[in-house]
C-alpha cells in the first residue's frame, strides 16, 4: 500500500482494469425489498455513479475533514456515496437502521456530521432527533438535492492513507457506543490481508463472488467483505439481512464462491431438515466467528465447505486479525488459529501478568515492527482517555478472554465483561448459551450474572422457546437435561421465558441491556428459581 492511496483511488484503479465485470450483484429478493433494480452492477456502472455523486458534493461545498451520515442499509447507493465522499476526503458515518430517536441524537451530535442521507422512511425520526438537540444538520433522501454547505473550510488538505475514511460506532453492547475513527489505511490493509493470507481462504483474482448478509455499518461487511472483493477484482453480493429460509437459494442463485457468517447463522441453518441439494453450490469456504462447537464439524460435513473461525474487533481491523485458515483448524473447539508472524499477542490475568499455558486470560494484541498500530483504528472520537486505556502499556487490550495451547493455537472463551463469577468459578456466558441452544425446546437464549447473597453471582438465563410451554415444568426439564451436559455450577439457577432478547442488528446480545433486564426481573421475582432443584438432582 502506498502512502498516497485511498479507498477511492484503489477502486478507480481496479475499475479501469475490470470495466464491465460485475462489481456488485443484487438478487431479485433484495431488489424487491429496497425497490431497486436487480442484477449486476459493473465496475464501470459504479464508476459512473460515483463520479455523479462526487460532482454533486463538490458543487455543494463539502470538503475534506467533514463527516456525512448514511442511513441507507445495504443498498448499492451506500457504496456509491461512500466512494464519492472518500475521493474528497470526507468521512462517512454509517448509521444502524434499527436505532431509535435517543440513539440517533447521540450519534448525530457526537460525530458532528454535517448532513444525513437516509432512506425516506426514516427521515421524520432523524429530523426529530436533530430537533431535540437543536442541531444544524440537514436530513435528506437520496432523491433530494444536496443542500449547500455554507460553513465549509476551503483550506487544502492532503488526502492519503492516513485520512479518516469512516467513523464506525461500536455495537454498544455495554454503555454508550464509542466512535471508532478508521483511516483509509485501515480499509486498504483489510483488503490486502484478505487477498494475501492464503490457506483455506485463498482468494483468486478476478474470480470471486462473496455473499454477506451482514450490515454495511459493521466492519465485517464494510471493511472486510467490500475491500476484499475490491482488491481481488471480485463481485460482492450484499443481502438486506440474513433470511434463513431462503439463504441457500440466495447462495446458489448468486453463484457465491465464499460466504461470511456470524455464529448464530450456522446454528439456524443446521436446525432445518437435511436436503439432497445441501451440497449443490459453489461455496469453497465460510469466514466468520462463533460457530457452535458441537455443530462445527457436522455443518462442514453436511454442506461441504469449511467454516473458518477468525478473531478481530472494529478497533483492530485486519491489523490484528487472527484466523484458523491453515490446518490443523481444531474444529469444534472454538479455536481461531494462531497469530501470523506480523502480529504479537499476550494473554494476561487481572494483574496484567502473563497467564500459565492453558489458563484463560485477556488477549492483548499489536503489530510487530516499528508501527504497533498499523491497520488498527486511529482512536475513539473525543475520547483520548479510553483510547489510552485501550492501548495501555503499548498493547491493545481486547477485553476478550482466551487461552492458548502448547502449539500456540488460541481458543475463545468469552468477553471479559460477560464472565459470571459464581462461588469462585469463572463461567463464560457464551458457553452456557452454546450448550442450552442445543436443547430441542430452546430457540435461542442469553445468559448473564444475577446477584446472589450466597454465591456472589448466579447464572440467569432468558430463553425463547420453540413452543408456548413456558412453565415451571419446562424449566425443570431444561435444568435436568443441562445437568448431564455441563458442570453443575454452570447450569442456570434462574430461568425466565421471554418472547424477545435485546439484540444488535448483527444478532449479538446487547449485554449491557441484558444485565439491566436480568437485574429488574430478579428484583421483581420473575424468574423460575431452580437453585434448590439443582441441589436435589445432584
């Protein structure tokens, strides 16, 4: 990567070479949802659209260093506008379509965006958010004229790899979301990493067709899938979201050669009845994280391609990515490989000391070489204290609990904040969820710590059932089953049947909200208390 390179410049270079080759592909079902045309969008088509948008923003007076919010879901126009703004050194702030007024207020004000371009159906709510905070921010749809930017700063700023490309807000699973400043370098390195890493995720130039149901406001789709396909001259198929019933139809129709996933997706797909056509597709690999340990091997056997488990965060980008893309992949053990030669790691305890081999601790990462932050985020917007805390002692403190084996392979345990400390035992919420989700009556569940006078904390679980038998007898059945599946102390002592869970748009549990819900439910005695039952059944 050259210092002067930007995402726009890389796109221009590849587009000039690939021309009429497909850059994006819109499936008919996606087109119907967004009310747009289906079919291929060539590199040349995209290039022309980008230049039209670029001229509009130039004429309206928007300049390098400013930010513009995009609430456009996974539509091709999101990419058109992003590339156009990138050519001018203007950063985009992708906005989660599921956010409501109070959340929109925070992001619009905190980011200091000058303009929001939105789907028409969200303009009223966005306008309310702006009015509530008395912000001078225009809200328009893609069909409206871009308003003149009267307060533009006309000083010339060099646009290069260090220039801010996007401001991505973390999921906000705990507390207010942080704005991660992501440079052109961040995005370009992601494409370089993916195109060069090899092994089971080897990408072929001018050949790949990658399908993703993940949102463009998430680093996986925006910084990994997009830049990977751009860098190798491939085609990206972006669905509006994950549709379990039509997933394989979409994969086959699009002729996808690789797929991106999150852990919940394989579990849902494996719950469907096997079919003779399960292996009739072009997919060579899936790339993602969090597949259920017990389903990993059976998924690969049934559908005929490997699920490559990886680890990364919005903050680390591909600068600190670790993946199990070479053998042995340690299938079914939550293994995400071991670091490549350009990434350094440490696993430390609460005192900051290295843990013993095989003992779980917090993962710390950084780049090898003079620039320890190469490919990582540039920092949290307006939050130097949190940025410094994240980079304490020269290492990025991930907050993820992992362990390593003698050969250096790493195994994911859980987020540090999700550890339940019960009677001296450290229990990973994700481990409990993974086991319980295999129970035939359970559709999905979420575990959290509940205060317990005797044990310090107790395992509390919210469960969505596959049927309506949400009674004490069902809770007894689940606990009795779980006592044969995991250690006694991990089995939930408190169970509550619910109809919905607090989830992010990427189907991750909003842990901060979950903890509050569990606390309120416990205070209101809403749980089935299974603690005495567990004692009797031992």
